[in-house]
C-alpha cells in the first residue's frame, strides 16, 4: 500500500506540473507589448485536407517588437494562412507581399491592456480549476486505497501531502499571473 500511495503522489505532482506548463503556454499566447510567435501558434491551417498547426507549415518569427513575419514552406500556402489569420478574430491585419506575410501589431491602448489583464485572470481561474480537479481526483483515489486496506493515518497523510502540492502549484500560478499582468500593463 505504501507503494500505491507514493506512486499516487508522484502521478498527482506530474499532473499538476503539466497543468502549470499548459498555463504558461496559454499566458505566452497573450500579447504583452511585444510580438511573439507564440501569439499565433494555436492557429490551424488546412494543409492538403488536414488541419496543421501554423508553425508546421511556415516559419513564424518576430523580427522586431511590433512585427510578426510568417514565411510558408510552400508559396501556395500564403492565401490559406492569410485567411486563417483574418478569420481567427485576433484583430490582426496580415499583409502579403507574395513571399512573406507580415503582421504589424498596433500600439496597445489602456483599454486593450485592461482587456488582456482580464484574459490573464480568466486563464488563471481555468488553471486553478484544473488544479482543484486534480486534487479532488487524487483525494478520491486515497479514499479508495483506504477502503482497500491503506491505514487511515496514511490516507490522511496522503491527502495532506496533496494539499501541500496544491498550495505549492497555486503559488506558482500566482507568480506567473503577477508577472504577466506586469508585462501587459507596462507601456
């Protein structure tokens, strides 16, 4: 039973780690004053009948703080990529010169910055919900182990350890959120 509880704790920590990693990726997609290729990584492009991530059909780079460039691996992919960017409702206006697609990012207004902070808070809440779900599932597993023969003390200790992990990862979420909000509000 000791083996089951320690492997459950390890699995819980791995799941929470994955949750934080995903949260960090979602925050990276939110524009924070400077251009980043991750801002459009989530876009899917129709590539010969199958949907592919944009970064698998083109090189995406940020040559300066307010410009993204997209250079497709195949010339004929320019119109579909341009269409996907326009249809994505990200508010970007792509410019096609026949070889590259350029996206010039406008200077953010105070109102836009506040919208982005709100978006950061929404992502934060989703990450917290995910952590709580992982905690709940792990606690249920400890209760099942308890019924299967794990002592009450070991089950309580396991649940306490899961709460410590949850607190630790919630602190990481707080740190990432504060950094991103600072980044977004910096002019």
